[in-house]
C-alpha cells in the first residue's frame, strides 16, 4: 500500500515585493525536498507554475507529488 502526499512550495512574499519577482532558491528547495526524502517519500512528479501576487508581481511555485510505501 502507498501513501500519497501533495506539497506546495513557493518562495517568500517579501522577496517578491522587494525584487519584483521571486525565483525559487534552489538550495532551500533542495533542503525542503530532502526532509521528505529522509522520511521515506519519493518524488513522483513536479509541476512548476507562475503565480500572480498583488496584481503586478509574479512568483514561482511548485506543486510536488510524493509517494511512500507503507505496510
């Protein structure tokens, strides 16, 4: 039997406000994903999207699909 988990990762709103658009920090994303991988999850799919914030700003977001085998 498998357990599914869907997580949403997006960069902070402050960097979007100060820089105009926020790109995802790959080091922070790596640490975020490694926390789930240590728990036994594996990555099944990743969806990247641009999200609008406060009418003029855009920021990147990721929807990540994880799976873990359970007994």
